[in-house]
C-alpha cells in the first residue's frame, strides 16, 4: 500500500476531531441539530485551518442516511463516499481553474435537477474569490434563491475580493489561525498514534514554524520524519528549518546587554556557522525581547519555556526603555537586511548599532594590535609628531613673501 501523507491520513472525520474553531463548530452543529439550515455558507481563513474539511463534514451531516445530524455515522454509504471523495451529490469545484463565466453557467444548468443519491445536492466551491466578475454575476440569482435541495458551501482565503452582493447572500464563518499549543497537542497525538519517537521541544518548533496552519505543521512533520529517518528530534528539526537554538539567542542578548563586542561577534559567527539564517537570528532576538517586555509589564501573559529564569533576569536587569530601544533597532535591522552587502554583515551591523545607541554602557572593544614602529630616514618626523600649524599664521607668512 502506498504511503499516505499525514495531512490526508489525519483529515478530521467528525466535528469532534476538528482542531480549534470551536466558535464555528458550535454554530454548525446547532444548525444541523435544529435543522435550521441556510442555503449558502462561506468559510474564510488562512491556508490549512480546516475550511474544506469543515465543508465536507457539513455535507456529511446533511446527507447521512440516518438523517440530518451533527453526528454523522461515518459508516453508511453516503458518509463513506463523501470521505473518499466520490459522492455523486457533492460537487467540488476549484474556482482557481474554472474562472470563466461559461464554466459557472455550465455548473448552474444542473442545479435544477434533484440529487441522485443524497438528501441535498451540495456545491463546494473552493477559492471562490478567483471567479471572474461575470461569473459572480451569473451566480448571484441562484445563490440568493436556489432550489430547496441545493446547498452552496464557499471557501476562500481572501474574502476581501468577494463582491458585497455575494457576502450578503451567505452566512459567513471566519476560521482563526490555530495556536501553537493546539498544533503541538495535535502533533503529539498523531506521532503517538503513529508510534514514532519524538521530542516535545521539536514539536514546539514545528508548531511555531507552521504559523497557525495545521496542514503546514503536518507537512513539516512529514519532512522532519524523512530528515530524521523515522524520528522527530530537536537538533534535526533545527537543522532542517535553519532555526537557532534558544541557548544561543540568550547568549547573543547577554553579550549585547553587556556591550561585550568580542563575545558578541564570536557568538554571532558561531550561530551562523551552525547554519542559522540571519533573518531567523533577528526574529528570535525580537521574540526574546518581546517575552522580556511581557515579563516586565504583564508577567501572566509571558510564555513559559526552558529559559524563563534568564528572561526574568533580563527583565530585572534592563530598563523598559532600553528593551524598547533594542527591539526597535533590531526590527529596523531585520527590515533592512535584504539591502545589506551580505546577511552576515547586515546582522553584525544591526547588533553593533544596538550597542552603539546605548551611550551609558562602557563598551568592551576588541583589542587591536598596534602596528610596529617603522624606522624612518634621518631628518624625517613621524606624522603623529608633526606640530599643527595655525591657519592664520600660515596665511600671514604668505602675505609677507
């Protein structure tokens, strides 16, 4: 049997298996339970948060052979075929590849016919914002007053591009980006079920890199499993993502706050030698400064980590305005990094600028060797010992001559 990627293998089969989105689940399950069904639903949100999965689950609830229900059985013919993507009355349309008005009209020509097997004929239009203006105009009348046996489920990552006339005809549900904790908990559950060795810190790093998308997290996990030969370990994930160990971030900030240029440059070189990206280094420093600020002003909101003790020490040692100054300088350095001659020099200049703008610090500079004295021919005076001649005196001598 061919390998099935985690994102497809672990696609939710019931509403209870959905990760997050409780506000949307509550509304949809109540609508199914009470059979207060609208004719058009619009699911919006960033990539990989469950828009299409939720739409398929809703179609399953509408067409389950046991009746309209918020808890479809999952074993009847309709539920199985919807899960396998071959239910004849669930018409999935990729609007990105069918943008022409002729495609929309062809689709609408079949709306009048009753469903072949199910209770409702469900049209699931993904990335609906990609339709042309003419396509939207052709869809409006049917979207407003479709036949009783038809339901429209629209999904988009960019609702701002939808005409107001379409938005007003739909019930809109905005799916939120998932938190790192929600993603990490789900990854822990999946890898435990898959019986794959892993480290919790590695899952935290993957959840952070996913940026709120469950699908991205599972794709990165697949990549990490392949990279680690069947295991998901912290060092391997750091190498794969080009990320930086938190210990090095703390060391960088310590050298920065101590204004120890030698240690700062040495640590910076070591971090880049490990394969970390300059953008990632600055991002990690900004994140650490953010946690320090939260500890200073709102301790309850600060995230707990292995380095919470060091963060508290920084919060006590640094003045709030100094933390803000570091943050703004490094933020500007990250923004200007693409314009630097190379990433290494851009990172170093950002760090050195942060040191230079704290004047009360006694900067520990690198020791520069003094060049050996050069013997000069007799009669010549070293440049450093030449007496300065006042300009006014020189001009007066010229007038005398």
